[in-house]
């Protein structure tokens, strides 16, 4: 998998720190993960579940809510409404980049947040909660009485939750108290998976029961036996990810697709539908992404076209040097090239490839000079300097599979015969 920065702005214009964990191949689906109240995107459960899903072909966005982790803004007065709003902006950011979330996953208070946000995220078809409270106000039980009293009296106070200091004000408390999931859960309109540990000491199992009973089908419940609330044991987080992935495959169309590959050995390049520029390159059984950098509107998920061109020059250079050195029996241990492409206005041609070559091994000055001379004779070097002729045509669609067509035809006539037999039996009876 690959993990890349995916920051976005919230409603107040603050930058929220996010990471998108992508599978190595084409993503089969995308998920949006909401962390627990006292956590951030680097929490063990968030990281392990995201990476486990990415290993199974699901791209996952995890981010820090406003005022937490590396995100800007203040947690103090945000409250539960702020978390729900952050989720909506995260989903919109994903959609703008061609990876709208099919699945919402929420841990603890994050689970309550995805339940509240789901109805407003059109792309989401399934929701999974882990150790979620049935009522957002449940988090007030985590606050020490003195701290809660100080907020009520002074309007703002620093409190400790799980040994970590947080500054909260009365707006946060009032917002949480006004929230209710009781009316939202029955109108969820998405498949729901409730995961909860029967020995959860932070959010009791009765919360899972309340969520499950309020929800309408399709709904499922999985017991995370012996797991603690934060899923600190790697095996518990991995199990949760495996169950979520298997369950979600029924609802979000995660059937693996085999990308096209040219039968004649040509390089096949095909759009993935993710982002504005991302394509998948397939050749000789090898597949990888090509893309443009984030700053020009891409996802930054692979080399750009000119970087691929530079890679071709560098690869051909190393191969040509190796072939010549081996033929001469020279002690070349390793060849290395660094290639950079630039466009220079006013130059003809405007494209310049700067190639730096490093040769390891006990070579003498004459051998080194000869190998640098040979580098200029590599085939790709000559192609770039001499130019190439490009012929463009239309790629014909693959012919239909006769066996599949035949099977479909036979099945069709079987269905027709069954309908005719049914009709004749009714006619004879009358």
C-alpha cells in the first residue's frame, strides 16, 4: 500500500491533516475512517484497520478532526456537530478527487459521527461502527466531575481524559447534550455493521444493543470478544478490518477487476477513474500507476509522463553501460543514473534531460571515460535526440467470447421454453 497526504479545508477554512492509504493496485472501493474522541489519525486502531483494508483493495482516508492531532482549529467549542461537519467536508474532498467514499467506518465517538453524517454522504452505501456510543452525550461520563463543574461555572476549563489534557468550553458540552441518534439511525438508509466488545469498559455493550435495535435491515452485529475499547491488540484491529472488508463486499461492489493488458506485448495505459489524471500502466504482467503531482491537480500516486520518459532514459543508460562493461570484462560493480527533465523557454528544442551517471567499482580513468561515451549511444538516448515517428489508430474492442455467448443463448432459450410450458399448461387447464 501507499500512504499519501490528503489534507483539506473544513467549514471555517482550517486545514485538516489527512492521509489516504491506497492499495498497490486499482482500488476496489474507498472508505472514510473517523477516529475516537481522544485519538487522532495515528491511533493504532485507525492505522492498522486502514492498512489492512488497503491490503484488501480498499483505499481509506483517515484524518484528524478539528483541533486534534496535526489539524488546525480548536477543539474547545466544536463539539459533536463539528465532527459531523468535518466528515462531510472530508467526503466532499474525496469525491472531488475521484475517490468518493463507498464505506464509512467510525471508532467510538467517530462511530456516532458516521451514523449522524451518513444520510448526507450520497456515495456511502455501508456504515461500520466500532465500540460506538448510542448517544454522543456518553462522552460526558468520561469527564471528571470537577472538570465538568468548572466548565459549567467558568464557561471553559482544561480537563484530563485518559491522561491527556483537553480544553473544552460550554459550547462543546451544550452541543453534545443536544445531539440525538435515536431519530437518525432508523433513517440511515445504508447497510450497517455494529462491532463491539462485550467487555468494553469505556462504552458498554448496551450501546451496541441500542444502535442495533434502532437500525433497520440490512444490519449485522459482530462481537469483538476480549478486545479493549481502543483495540490496542494488533490481532483485534486486524480481525475487525477483515470482518468489515468481507461484510462490505456484499454492499459496495468490491469484486476484484483484472485490468486490461495488451495481448501483443504492447504497453496498455487505461484511466482508473480516480482523480483527474491517474492511469494504470500494464505490461508483461506488471502494473503501476502514472499520475500528475498534487499541485497541478493530480493525486501524486505515481510518476508523471515526463518522469516515465526520464526513467526510460535512465534505465536504458544503465543497461547499455552494463552490457558494454560485461563484454569488456571490466570491474563495474554498479551503474546509477539520475535524470531530470526541464523545459527551457527560448531553446530549440525546449526539452532538456540532465543525466548524471555514477559508476561503482575499481575502474581506471580510461574505462570510466569510455563508459560515459557509451552512455550517449544507448537506444533511448538516440531516440530522444533523433526524434520518433508516431502512428495513431483506433484500438478495436475485444471480440466476444463464443463460449460465453453460446452459454448465454442456451440459457435464454431454456428460460423461454419454461415460460412457454407454463403458459401451455394453463391453457390446457382452461
